C-alpha cells in the first residue's frame, strides 16, 4: 500500500487537479457562449487547480529526476567531479526549497491575522495558501528520498 502511495500520489492528485482545470474552463466556455452567463467561481477554481497541478508536477519530476538538467558538460567530467557538481546543484536546490518553505509559512501566518475571502469561491485565502508550503515540503521529502535510494543502491551511478 505504501509503495503505491509513494509511486502514484502526485500522479493521482495532479490528474485530479488538471481535470478540475479542464472541467472549470469547459463549463465556463459553455455557460458563456451557449447560455450567455457565467459561474463566478469557475475561473478561480481553474486557477487554483492549475497552481496545485504545477506544484505537484514539479514534485513528481523531483521523484523521477525528470527536471531539466544540463548534463552535457557534467557527463564529460570524471566521476568525482560529476558527483560534486550534481550534489552541489542539489544542495543549492535544497537551500532554495527550504527558503521557500520558510517564506510561504511566514506569508500564510500573516493571512491568519486578516480576513481575506476569495471573491469567487468565498473561502478564506489562508486555507488555499497553506498547501503551498506543504507542497514545497513534499518536494524536499522527494529530494531526500532520491538520495536515500541512491545510498541504498550503494552509491552506484549518480543520484539522478
């Protein structure tokens, strides 16, 4: 069960949020062109669905090591320098992710001091924004997981 959750967590949620985006936009188009009206919440739902899908897709790419890397130069280096370059790049990436977690948590805490309802859905913005640091934390977990698996493979190859 945990293996399936580990493997398909991001894919299932990403597919769900992309379906929310497509459904919201399609419904809005049909309502506007066929019925000359609009749903006030559809655009907001599509935006939030896209935001969540993007963050989940980035996390999924971390797990699969599918982010774009310029490895042409790195692949021509000796193994020790390859490792050094990749680990340095990942360390900088981890630093950025930690920075983003801190900043998004700080921003979310500020939202608990004010009342800001979303205009279309009428929900508190803080509940939507709480997911952003969680998704960055998931990305940090996936980076650590890549290195854990690399260690489990007796450091064979590169942590790619």
